C-alpha cells in the first residue's frame, strides 16, 4: 500500500479526467512536443514450458474431467460474505447448510477422488498384512506346491505379459513424476533472474518518472515560444490569412482580366495575319491565273500540231485536249472583305497597356500583408505584456513541480525497494535449500517406485530366461527360482510403499488441483479479479476496497480488474489508479484568464484595405472598347468558304504526272518532248506559286478561326470580367472587415490553441506514457501466472499425476506378480500326470515313483 500511495504523489501534475480525452487539434499549426522519454522494460511474462508442456496439457484435461464446473464466482462471494461463528448452531443455519452443500457439489470430483485415495491408503496396507499372514499359514499361494495343468504355459505367458504392461505403465508414470520434479527445481533456480528483472523494471519505473515530469514541464517553453513567435509576426501571418481568403474571389477576377488582355493581343495578331494573308492570296491567285492561262495556250498549240493527227497519237492528244479546262484557279480571294477597320480599332485599344494595369492590381493586392502589418502595431506593443504573462505561467508550473515532495518520495521508495531486493536475495538461498529438500523427498518417492520396478523387471528377466518347460516344479533352476523371489520381493515392497505414495498423491492432488481450478484458471480469464471487485466483500463497510485503501473513499469506482488491465496495456499509473481524485490539475493548468486577456487584445484589431485597387476605370473602359471593336462583324462564312477550297481545280502535280505518262505513250519524237516540257512547266508553277498560296491559306484559316472564337459572345465575356473585378473590389472595400474579423478570430484561436494543445498533451501523456505501470502488472503476472501456476502448480500436478498413476497400477502388478511367481519359484511338491493312454485319470500311482504327494486327492490347487 505504501508503494501505491507514493506512486500517486509522483504524478500530481496529471489530468483530472480519468478517461483520456481526444487531443485538441487547432485550426492551423499543430505543435510537436516530441516523445516523452521512456525506457523499455525487460521482464517478459510469457513462459514456454518446453516439451513437458504436453504433460501439463494432459493433466489439465484430467483436471477438467475431475472438475468440469466453471469458476464458482457467486459461491465464493457468498462464502466470503457469510459469517460462520464458532458455535455449532451457526453452521446449522439453513443458508450456511446450503452454501456447504454447494461447495461440496462443486468439489465433488476432488472429494470422490480423495476418498478413493484414502480408501487405497487404508485398505492396501491392511490387505498386505492379511496377505502376509495368510501366506505364513501356507494359504494364499504360500504353500510350495503347484498343481500342473495343461494350460499352464498359456497362463504363465499371460501373467508375464500383463505384469510387463503394468510395469511399463508404472515406469511411464514415475518418469512423468521425475520430469515434473526436475522441472520445478530448474524453474525455481531460474526464478532468481526473473525476480531480478522485476526489481530492475520497478527501479526504472521509479527513476524515469521525475525525468518524464520534467520533460512535460519543459515543453511549456515550446508552446510559449511558438505563441510569441506568432504574436511578433502577427502582421505577416494575419495578412497572409486575409490575403488567402480574399484571394479566393480576387485572383480569379484578375486572372480573367489578364486573360482578356492576352486575347486582345492575340486578336491584333490574328487581324494582321488576315490582312497580310488576303493581300498575298489576291496577288498570288492573279499571277497563278495568268501563268496557267499561258501554259494552257502553249499546250493547246502543241496539241494542234500535225503530229497529233497520226493514228497512234490522235486518241492521246484528244484526251489531253479535253483535260485542259482543268488548268484554272479554284479559290477567288478578290471578293473577300477587308479587316482594316477592325484592326485600327484594336490598335487603338492596345494603346493602353491593359496587362500593366492588371499587374498593378496584382501588386496592390499582394501588398495586403504589409497593410496589415502597418495596422497591427498595437498588437506588437502588447507583446511584452503577453510575454510577461506567459513567463509567469511557466514560473508557476516550475515552482509547483519543485514544491512537490517527489525527490523525498522517490528516495523512500528506492530505499524500500532496495531493502526488499536485499531481503529476497538473502532468503533466496533458503528457498533453494528448502526446494532441495522437496526435490530430495520427491526423488525418494520416485526411487521407491523404481525399486519396485527393478524387482519386477529382474523377476521377469530371470524368470523368463531361466524357465525350463521340461523341468518339473520341484526341479526348476536357480535363475528361475530367483526370478520368482524378485517378483515376491516387488510385491512386498509394493505393500510397504504404496500407502506412503498414495498419501503424498492425495495431498498434492487436493492442493494442486484446487490451486489450478480456483486460482490459475480464473486468473487467466480475469474472473478472479471480478470476485475481488465484489462490493463489500473484502471490507463490509466499503463498496470498493481498492479506492477505500488508496483514497479513503470507497465510493470511487476503482476495481482490481481495471487497474490490472490498464497496467497490462502499459498505461500511465495516473489513469490506472484514477489519481485525479487526489489532485485537480485544472486549477494548476487553468490558463483561461490569461488567454482571455490575450484574446481581448487581439480582437481589437482594426484593418482598412480600401487602398487596394484591382483595376481602374481606364482598364475597364479599355475592355469595353475592345468588345466594340467590330470583330464580331467580320464575314467569317465568306472567308471559310474560300479557305475550304483548293487553290486550283486540279492538283497540278497529278496533272503533270498524268501528262508525262501520256507523253510516254506517244512515239519518240518532238511531240513527246514538247509534252514533257509542258509537264515540267506545270510542276514548276506548283512549287513556286501553289505551295506558298497554300501556306498563306493555312495561316488565314488559323487566324479566322481564332477571331471567330474570340468574337463569339465577346460583349458578354467582357461584361463578365468587369463584373468579377467589380465584385472583388466591392468585397475588399465593403466586406473585407468581415473577412478580417473571421481571420483575426482564427488567428486568436490558433494562438490560444497552442496552450490548449499543451494542456491536452500533458493530460494525454500523463494518462498513457508517464509512469507506465507495466512493471506492476508484470509483478502480479510473475507471482501468480508464472511462479505459482506455471512453475509450481503445473509441476506439482504433473508429479501427482505420474506418481498416482504408478501407485494405482501397483495393484494389478501385485496380483500378476503373485500369480506369476508360482511358475518361476521351485516347489517342494508337485502333481504328476500319467500319459493320456493310461487310465487313472491321468495320474501316476505314487508307489511307482516313490514321490510323496499329500494332496493327490485334492482337485483344487491352493493359491
């Protein structure tokens, strides 16, 4: 209890909340307090028994057969709460009788088994005494006479086999008992390391707690420094917040205006391209038309030559004549309207640099943080006062933790722990010495069984090896007779030792079995803690015993199960023991009055952003002039109609190639050469005139389509841009104050949130990390689960299980050994058989052989 009370005081700087609250997350900016320093505990409470664990499981299954009932929580509660007096009348009360009967019913398996063991203890020595006296009177097989039977070999073999099997079972049992005995001794010797590990963890638990508390206190500086840093930079921080919120409206509007300025420049370039391209196309098509007319005339003159009148050339010349009409231009650009007026208006619009005006709007808006900085200097004047307040809070925290008697308590606890460790170290050799006595006693018991087995195995060995089936019972050899004597010696020692063995078995069975069923199993599933947590069980005046011991307040809901479970999960002892009932940390960490003062000083921020001009009237008028430049009046259909046509009616390259191919069909001569010359002229016209015209048409096509897209609903687009700019400007002029108030409040919440984060982090750390009480749970697990249950109870139960099995199988071994010894020992008299052919019922007459046979007339052999 002293340890518990002292540990309570170590954590006075914890939270008042017994359950961990979720960590507060302020709007922006979460502080990083790092990790509370903690060392790893070394003790491992898991025990692996090794190969002998199979025996442990078998014993557990046997105990389940003996006691299949679940842990009797209600019965134990009633028995603990029931008052049994010293008078007989108290036990005769109806409720006490019922409880006694319920306890007997629960223990019926152990009671019946123990009763059978006691019966074994009482009867077997008595039977052995009677058996000995009977044999001394030449009865019960004591007479050295054996009547021979025809099935004697079969009986001897069966008895030998049964005795051998019983001896094997006894051997397995004594090996199990010996293994359990050795396992317990080895575990007790190794327990010293486990105990030292627990003491080491408890020392770590005590030594690390002050450092953890100091770390929690030191992290207040992280909170203070961050808050002062934000207050020193209130202008840029708040300005960036305001700019970010206003930018959601302002930046899209300015981006749209900047995009429109780019559209104006692109429109000018497109109009210039249209003007130049149309002029180039008009001149080019006129020149192309003249050249094609000239080529067509010369080609016609060539075809009118007399050479075309020949039969071989006539058809080819006619085909060429019929295709001459294709040598003509297809697109006519002379009728397209000009765009000079629109270009002039756009040039007038571009006299004003709209992009520069928009960039000025950007620059003006980007000055928001500077405007806020200039208008929040009153906050900076309050920073020294706020810093003084924060320093006062830190000093209060430090002075409070220094006033706690932590060092004295830790020193007392360390001394107590050191003394306890020294006490354990001093008395551990005594424990080992007593364990040696226990081991020696159990070894003697095993040796008793081994002695009996040695006689049985020697008897079987000598009897089997020395038996001569041709020898009569009176003439058996010395080895066979010795085997029979060994068997009878084993029987004698069985009667001598069996009651001692069974006495030990009964005592260890009742003790170890009940420890397993009433302590180990309920401890594993925590039902034992539920019984201990029963109201008014351990103290008739206290509802909760643990809280009554720790806090002198039994009404606090503090249970053994909850404390053990929390410590098992390595939670802080503050949470596990509900130490908030001893100390109210809210009074210690109550910084609300300071934060309210800080908030009041921040809330009085007044900021005016009316100096920000996004786009002046000149820029807006410039946009309107662009929308009325007349580009939407261009006849785009006429342009696109001509652009979609080809320059000539026929592809000149294809025409030239076809002309040259037809010339090749003519006879060699001047006509063929003339036609090929015309084909080359046509190719030259295509390369020098048609290709540049096609390039000019491509440029014209791109420009016209760009102008068409730009002019589509141009007035609406310009008005939308102007409306967006006006709306953003209105937000800055009229609604910026609301945005500033909102962002100021968020900034205030952020600063105050640093302190709230610190408080919640302290609570979380105290609850989960500071003085993590895993060593306390480890001590309980080591004492109960490891030492009592795994080391002692399992080993003791396995010992009585093996020794008890061996003791029980001594009974059939005694019977078979007595029966079998008759076939191995040398008899004084015997029965003699006649041959089957002779009469006289198979017996020789004794005067024929001179053998005295006093029981010749007896038909039953005495055993």
